């Protein structure tokens, strides 16, 4: 997890994005696949629900709105009920549709999917019916579209071209838009159509083909990162691109620059429920990030997160910045990533507060980690959404204990052992004798302490309560303490091993 990436996401602007491409309306008909029809050897679908969703470039616009960008959309619909419904859905999202033209010579592109449930469960797509016209726009309508779109370019920070090969992204239209955008200094990012000829995208800033599309366009069988780098370099050279983002599904994104530099930005493994819309989500995220001047590497990292969250959904679902932030904060982390300094921790706490999470903090020496610590730290974690453990430094322990042989373990080892616990989200080493300074900086919602403390004996209680926080003592396992264990190890006393409470694992609140 990158603290820098969290900061990038929190500081991400809200650019104006112009989207050009094929507008599609997706319809879903759901029902129970009950039996074979008596009229023909086909499954009879007892429909009980229908749903309409935006597809193609219209979906890109929808996903951009989810990322809080301002959006203008350019494309064509038919003069029909489907076209009116599509435009109505877009306007409800506050998408500027001034450059969406109505063509009475072609139908609105509609993909209708029939999804049947066997025995009232296990839904499967049974049939897809497409209503579309793939022929290119005629010269008159192409000119009208260009006259509408070209003046809009300089009012936006980036242009996205979403080409589904339905007739809008003709070579003439695409090339004029790319040329004009370059003249006014606006980047153009293309999600290309499947095929071998990408020449119509020549001069664009970047393309975002997937593994299969890259293979078809370059003739390089993209199996490894090195294959992706070679293919990306070929695309940059042949098309005059500045960058190529080759998306490699579960392997992440290969970012290739015109100078030949290349880097693979891996993504973490996820449960994949539906890949629909993942490419559009990646395009939207890259567009917002590049428009805001985010570095190429961080742009790809953000796109990995957004695309990964998308495939965890059923159907196309707009991914929000808060969802991406939550994924960054609560996703799997290595032990060393949990140990941080105060500035980094304050940044994370601020981000978690943005998500309205409850912050819990506890502090102590934790010299010789034992079952009593584990028990109360799990209790502490169950009190909120995020548990911070503040650990006394070696020097502060010596001052407090007035014992030259303590701590038994140096601060870095103590911090690492605590960070290895699933219950612990962050570990901070502090050098002061009391936690007042870090409490004042972090302002946790709850300060807890394990042991035989009263509330007013917990150091820092008055500060926490002064800003409206809560202070709470937690339970303790009788007969278990670091001091007693050390005495037993030194042979000064022999203690009967206490009974350990039965382990419990209540659910944590969702992050």
C-alpha cells in the first residue's frame, strides 16, 4: 500500500472530460427458465424483471461521473424510443449531451440479453439480440458532428475515444479530433476497437488495448510482461503515441513510453464475478488521472484498483473514489506496510475519517508479546473499524522502567510482531513518555487500554474526552503480564499457567 497513492487519490481534481464514441443501450430480461416450449425445441423463459443500463461510450460517461469528473459526450443515437431513453439516462447523470446527435436513418444500438435462472437460481445468459447499424456515418452527419465537437475540445482537460466499431469513430472524425486536440494541448486517450488496423488512432496521446487486442494489432503474442513491453513499443512507434497502457487482466497494466521505457504495474488477485465494463472503468480512471497530471505509474495503479473493483461486481457498476480509497486502506497488506511514522499515519487516519470509519487507539510497551496482549488487541479491534497500536520506543521504556535491561526486544522487533497480528491495522513507535502528543495529532474516536485500569487512570483520557472522544478500559487475562512472565523466565517465581479464554472471532465492521 502506498501512502503517496492515497494522497494522490485524495487530491485528485475533478477535470472536464470529453468522450467520443459509440453509444449503446443494454437491456436485460431476467426470468426463470421453466421448461421446453411446446411450440418449438426452445427454452421457455418466464420473465419477471427487466433492466436498462448504459453501454459503450455512454457507460464511460457514467463511470466518469462516478469518479466525480465533469463529462461532455459526443456520439449518435437513433430517432427512436431507445435513443430517447438513452439520452434521458445520461441527462439524469448530469452528462452534457449537446454533442449527441440524433440520426433518423439508423437505429440506436441496443444489446438485449435474456438471462434465465434454472430452478429459480444459477442465472445464465440464454440469448443476446443486437439491434445496430455498423456502417460509418455519412459525410453530412460526420461534418455536423465535427462542427459540434471540435469547439468543445479546448474546454476540456482530456478527450477519451471509446471505439466499439459501430460507425461513429471513422478515420476522418478521429483524425480531425486528434489533430485539433494536439494543436490546443489536450491529450487524447483511445480505447481501440478489436482489429489489426490502428492507423486511425495515429497521433493520439495513448491507447489502452487489452491483451488480445494488443496481440491482434501488433502480431506479438502477449503472454508475458516482456511481450507487452515489445508490443507497446511497437504501438508507440507505429502510431506516434506518447504512451501505451497494455491491460493484462490479473497481471496488471504494462505502461510503455515513446522513449522505450516500460514498467509493469501489478494488481492484486481478486474474486472475479463479471469482467463486463472493466475496460471502460480503466479508460475512465486513466482519463481522470492523466487530465489531473498524475504520473504514469500512479495512473496505472489507480486504474488497477478501479478495474479490480469493477470485476468484483455483477454487471457494470460505477466505482467511486471512496471505494478506491477504502480498497487502498483495507486491502491485504504486508507486515512492514503497517509500521509507519506519525505523518504517514495522520494521512491514513484522515482518509479513513473521509470514509466515516471509527478509529481506535491503544498504547504500551508490548515488551514480550503474550496471550494477554493478543486477547485485548482483538477486543480493541472489535470496538471500531481501524486499530492503531502506539508502541513506546526503547529510550522511553528505559526512562519509564528505570531498568537498563529493558526492553527485552528492541522497538523495531516489537513493532513488527504487533503488525503481524490481523487485528492490528497500524503500528507507531513514539519516543515521548506519554501518548498525549500523538493523541492530539490523531484524535482517535476511542482510546482503550487492557489491564486493571479505571477510565480515569488511562493516560490521555482527559485529552480524548475534551474533543468528544471515548475512553474505555478492556478486560485482562488474570495472571498474565510481561512482568510476571519475565520473573518466571528468570526463575524468581513459578506461576501456574492460567486458563486462556476461548478464542472468538466476531466480524469486523466493513471498511
